C-alpha cells in the first residue's frame, strides 16, 4: 500500500470540529480542500525564490491565516456559529495543510490529491448526516423525524467527532488501498482536549481543573498509542485512523465519570 496524497491531519481536525451536521461538513470540506491546494500552490510559487527555512515559515503562516479567514467569512455567510476557540483551531487546519504540502511530498499532484480528498469528503458528509439525524432527527437543519427512542444529543459531542474522523479516514484508505504515514496525531489531540475536555473538575479550581481534564486523556492516549504499535490492525486503519478511533473511545469512557 502506498501513502495517501490528501492532507490526512487537516481533514481529521476538520471532521472532528465540523461533522455534527451536514451543512457545516459540506462547507468545511470545501475550505479544507481549498486550504490544501493553496498551501501546495504557494509552496511551488516560492520554492525557487526563498531558502528552505524562509519558505516553510511563509507557507505555514500564509496558509494558516488564509484558512482561518476563509472559515470565518464562509461560516458567517452561511450563518453557522463559530466561537473563538473553534476559530483558533481553524488556524490549526491551515497549519496542518501547510505541513502536508511541505513534508508529505505532494509535488503538485493536484489531480491525485483532489481525487483522494473527494472520497474522504464524501464519507465526511455521510457520517455528518448520520450524526445530525441521530442527534435530533434533522438533516441539513430540516426536521425529518420529530422523535425516536434512539435519538441522543450525545451524537453531537466530541467523542463521536473523533470516531467520525477515524472511520472516514479508514474507509477512504480502504477504497484507495493506501495508508496514513508520517502523521502526528498529537497535533490534533492536544488542541482538541484543551478546547473540548471530556469531563470537568471544578472542585479543584478553574486552572487546575482544566489542566487535569486535559492531561488525563492525553496520558491515556499516549499509552494506547504505544500499545497500538503492536496491534494487528488492517493497513487502512494503521496510524491516524485507529488513533482517532481510540481517542473517541477514551472520550466515551471518561465522559461516563
């Protein structure tokens, strides 16, 4: 199996943040694709004119700022609420797109990248439709079923965002017969646990509670990640997909307490 050409980390963070509804998944997918194309194009335009250290800095800063601005503008037009914490995480999507362009060796293979990204975007939308419907019987904001015994607001929570990211990546890799290599899941997990913590510890004080609630899932994730190296998972699940699934299960377990 060969390595993926799409920016897996940027898409994983996008799915984690914007997969609780079809409308936001559709819009965010377009913006993540645009971010990846911009990063690759900007790198190719500057690589012969700048030294390596300056090229990387320019691509990282430009892609992050353009991506965050595009999310702010696009979601404002669509009337999709984005708070300050989530908006700051869209900077991370831009940085991860730039990282993929700089270190994953796309070499201006736009067609290949867009084709693979289209598969992932499709699974992203399908899973977002499922989450939105199971959370309250709606699809694209339209009420289809008023009530059902299996509806639960929990499907809109962060743990199912992690699970959706892992499943979308694994399904895409399975179809394309590719695998995620050279990915750093901690770049997604660390900001995510600070923004959306699986539990609260208000009795310890605000700062200590935030640090404790963020540290526990990270320590558990590192422990699980270490064990996954010896687990016989399929090639499509290796690396980032199974790590996102594991983080979703950690959130589900910690959310009980």
